[in-house]
């Protein structure tokens, strides 16, 4: 009834197969539309990663003691650029004088599975003064966590709660609610109201968030949480427009 592809690197594959099987419904998580547009039988599920990254950028800016924070991306391209741009905007909103050091692990999908490169990039940012580093780099991010742990700095996870990968180092994570997007799509199929096209999930519909409750957020001071919640409210209300590129 429904075929789901997870990850933007499957977008072109979904397009090809969906056009070959027009009577089958497809969904793509982190779908990236190609030059021929979205096939009518494809639900393109995308996220406002820049908005979730904005929140953790504010956390980084508010918790940095050095005034320097870092960002490590995986593969260069529009998707991961959204994480960086949103993060930088959040840092600037919370700490206008803070400096953001950014670097990418590569230009191919291998950039998402190179922890050694992630650690090297993070070490360079720590050497430049960064005391909080956010990664959007898949498995490469574990190297970022190792570098932060070794230097007794803080790190921020991505996509899911990554606290348990490096307790005491991962202060929070930007959460992308793919579970909500997939559940809503499956529910639409079951109820006979599936529709193709792009659907984007952001802060307003709880499609992105950051870890701010429970023991995995214990390292974030209450005053920081309060300031970040005020920024969240401003984004949802439209008073702040978070850039995506």
C-alpha cells in the first residue's frame, strides 16, 4: 500500500520507481525534488531543520563561555546547509558577539560515516576556541562527540536524542520528528486520503524540536531554557523568520 524511502539520497530512486509504478503510493523522508518535480503518487516529507537548528544554536550561544562555537556538517549540499544556517541564526539571536566556526566532512555520502574526520574537524574548532559544537553529519558526529569529551567541551546531537552516545558531553540534541511525519502518512493511507506532493514539518506543527525535558537535558540551565522558549514562540508566531540558505 505504501513504500517509504528514508534519506534524501533515495530521492532520485523514489522518483524513478514511482513513475514506473503510478498506482503504488510512495513517501520519501527528507525528500529532495529533482528537475522533473514530484511524481503525483509521492508524498514528499521534508522538515524545517533550520528551525530546530535555530533552537540549539541559541542554546550554544547562551551556554558558551568562550564566545566561540562550532558546527560540523556531513556532506556539503542544500540540506545540511539548512542546519548550519539555522544554527548560525540561533547563535546570533542569543549571542550577537559569538563566533561560529563551520566545516564539512566531504562532498559525497561517505561524509556521513567518517568519525575520524569528524573528530579532526571538531579538534580544529576546539583549538580555535569553540566550547560547544553542533553536528549534522550522521555517524561522523561520533567523532565530534569524542573530541568534545576529550577536551571537556559540550556537543549537540542531531535528528534524535543522542545523549546516550556520550553522556556528560551531549548537552542536548536537535530532534527531527520523522516519526510524526511517517505516522501521519500511514494514517492518511489507511483512511483513504493519501495525497502526493510536498509536506514540510516545522516548529509550528512540532515537526522539529530540541531535547529540553528530563534527565537528558539536565545540563541546560532553566534560564537558558526560558530564553530559548521565548525564541521558539517568536518563530511560531512569525516574529522571527529563520533563514534556510
